[in-house]
C-alpha cells in the first residue's frame, strides 16, 4: 500500500466561518475524517505546514514548502498539498521550477467551499487529489480540481465562485478523474536522474498590466525598485510607441540598465507573438526582450524569480527561460533551440 503525505497550508478548504469571514482553522487530520474509507486505498500521514489564506502566500512560503518536501521526499510515494485557490496557480508554477526531475507526484488541491459544509467541492477535490497521487505514471507538480488534472505550469483560476474554477491554459488536461476512473491524457516517463530541489528565489519581479492612457513614466519608477519586469501587453504582444505615451523609449532605458523584461499578453489563450505587428516587432528588434509565448503569466513570473535566483546575466536568463520545464512553454524560436 502506497504512503502519501498530506500537507496543509490553509485556504478555503480548511476554513470555518468567523466574525471576520472564512478563516483557516481545520487541521489536515480533521479533513481526512470527511473522506469515507480513504484509509483503504493508501496510508496517509498529515502535517500542518501553514494555516493561512492563500492571498497571504509569499515566495518565502514556496521555499518553506520545498524545504519540507525535500526533508520528507524519501519517506513517501507522493505528496498532496491543500491550498487556497486564489494563488494556487502561482504556487503550482513556482513548485514546478523549484522541484524538478522528480519521479513522485506533488498534487495541489483546494476548494471553493470549506470541507465541513454540507454542499462543498472540498471532499471530491481532496479525494481526487489523493487518488491521482496514487497513479503509477503520475509524477511532478499538478493541480487537481473539479475532476481535472492540470499540469502545474498551465493552471489558471478563471472563476471566483463556481466549482469548475481552474482551466488548463494552452495545454491539454493531464487527466479527468471520476471517482475510481481516471482517464490519462498525459503520460510520464520515469527519470534516470536525481531530483533537484532549488531553495532560492529572487522575488524582485514586477507585473505591469498595460491599459490605454497609462503614463510610460511608470517604467522609471519600476526600474528603481525591481530587477525583473513582466509586462502584460495587448493581443499578440507589443507596446504603444506613438505620441507622448511612448513605452518603447522607456523600455530601452530599462533594458540598458540590465533589467530583465518579459513581454506577455493579457489574453488567456494562444499566447504572444511579437513578430506579428509593428508594435511588437519594433520591441524585439530594438531591445533585449524575452517573450512568454504560450506560457501563463503565473509561470512567467515564477520562472523569472527562479532563474534570477541563479543568474541575472541576460544571455543565461534567456537560455533558461526558453528551456521547457514541466511543459511550461511550447513555442521556441529557431535561435533559442
């Protein structure tokens, strides 16, 4: 019988109603009591690592999770992490970069309603996550939610209240889970290398979402405070350059100081391609710019944090950013191969 470690970090799934709204209070061993006969399919140990709303999750918490899993890695066949939904996609992406080349599953899940309510998605999500973690060909970081398995770098929360809160962006679902029936769409081969645990991040990365009328001078302020910048541009990618709101000039000032800039898109599906329009082509012709292509913004940000914890040299950052990890990026220019 396989042995799973259930790690609780708080979130809605572990919350009870208080005078200040939903607050995480339910321990992981209490959560298991809501799952009937779960002890018949595996041995489960529990550990309360954090007990916070996921809005309060920070990069330091991701490193805490990594350090803990590293200390327990050889003792368990898989790990299930319960987590609030609001930053769940960020955490799953971050863990995908911080824990690599593993032959065991790390499955994150949560819920839109607390597990102690009569009407809740928590029981199904937690049971599905445990069942998925027991599958033979599942390894690496995934999210399990509403009967779907999602690659850790491809998840995004798209609904605030509905039970089908998460989608897989620009990539197929890894699996569909219906009680004992699990239909796999992504199959994993076993690694012949040792797992890698990275315990350093560089959280000094800013996300800028463009909007018409925005003053380009905001770039000056960002450059004073941050070493890495991800810009959510419009459509397939590009920056405004006409009249007094010329972002390209400000971008040049930023990159000339050695700042790392990634251009992403505000559009969820199909990704960026800065070669399509003049507003994008000018950007990549004149400046040292990376683009996210089909990566999620959550993955682009956390990948940059991970890379810049290792190096801030542009060419090295570029090579690492375009290196596919846990299926995070599919588009690759010829000169990046």
